[in-house]
């Protein structure tokens, strides 16, 4: 299937504007550029019932998170998604993903807690991983005061955040808790360092570029890091059996497509229930482009409904 024509026109328009690529910027500049993109194309003015900021203690210091509850939610403990934003561990924040988290909360009737883990290169691996694991453990332990139903706890994220979510499920299994009921993986990074056909075929011109990925990884990983460490490449885990059911969203023109599909297939082969939503005419993280693509809202709402069903 060819690239969606509306999406192609948008990408052509962005390309015609010129300017530096992400991988040519300083991280602070790239963060500003990404925030600008989300202001332009992301979801805006999404009504929500309640929003509250949360402080989470970790071994690396305090981090913040933002809790969302849908308009019609009551005061009872709610099924909850702990969400990790994308951006290659270098860009992105709870602010850039605010509209997306509001949409997920509304569409799923779940609480969403979006975690603002520290970014690289200021905080390199394993900093973001340790913070993600600590955040989920703390949320589970403090479920009552947060309005969280600890028996219906899920993790999710997009791109690098999808990697963090996958790693958290593996860590929870290894530690014997928290007990996670579901994982929602949008366009996840599942391996760093191995070649795939989609990495080669969609290396340039399809929203996320290979040079940007390499730039992300160079900023995130310390020198000498073992890229086959499952905390870096969850696809490299020796055993993925016993992990929570997964919903994996992919895009056909995404350089990360094949590794995301490989992870879904490994989960399924290990007996984990998996739903794959593969949008063959879309690009990486097209759910960002709510102001451009009607498919963006449809895809996100479908994922939110799957989360609702899984936690109901």
C-alpha cells in the first residue's frame, strides 16, 4: 500500500520548509522544535475531568508525573495506565504528550499517569529505565492515595517510551511485581544495533529518519554500553513468557516497523496474547498528527478501547 496521500503532502510541505534536521541540532534545540511540532499538529483543547501533578521519589532524585481522569470518572479507584512519552530518550515531555494522554484517558475511561523521566544526554542509560521501573513500583505502592486500582495496572508508551514500557514489564516479571495487566506499545524501539529491512527502506523521508535514530542512541547510551542488554533492547530478552497481554501499534513506513513486529511475534510465540494494529500507509508515531490526519484520532481511540477492554 502506498503512503497515505494526505500524509505525503504534509511531509512534502515540512521538507520544503528546510531548516536543520533533528540530528543536526543541539538537544535543547531539538526539544524546542519537537514541542513546536506538537503545538502545530498535535491534539489541543481536549477536555478532561481532572488533572493533577504528582511527585515520584526515585534513587536518582524526584521526578514529576501528571495524572489524568476522564470527565465522567467518579471517586473510586480506577484502572490505570502508566505512560512513558516518546522522543528517543532525548526530546519530549509530559507537556508534548498532554493531549494524547487526555485522549487515552477519555477513550479508555482509565486513569493515565504520564511520567516525566529525565532526558539524555543529561541522564544516560540506565537512568530513564531505573526511573520508569521506580515510577511504576511507587504508583502501585501508593495506589490508594492516587485513586489507582492496583489490580488493574497497565504500562504503555510510544517509541522510546514504548521501549521503557516493554522493559518495565520484563523487570516486573523478574522481580515478582508489580503485577501488570496490560502493555500498550506504540511504535516501540525493541532493539538497537541490528539491521532490519524497514530500517534500510525507510531511512530517509518518512518523518523519523535513521540518522535521527542514531543521534538518539548516541545521546542515550554511554560509551561501551552493551546494546544486547534487554534493558536497552527488550527484543534480546532470553524469555518473554509470562508477560502481560500486549497491544502493539505499528506503521508500514516506519523504520522501527520490523523490530516492533518481531517483538509482537516473540511475545505471541511465548504464549502472550497480542493484538497488532499495523497501519500500512502510515509513518512512525502518526498519532501525533491529529490536526493533519483523521486516522490519527481513530487509531488512538482504537487503542484506548483495547485498553478499556483489557482492564475492565
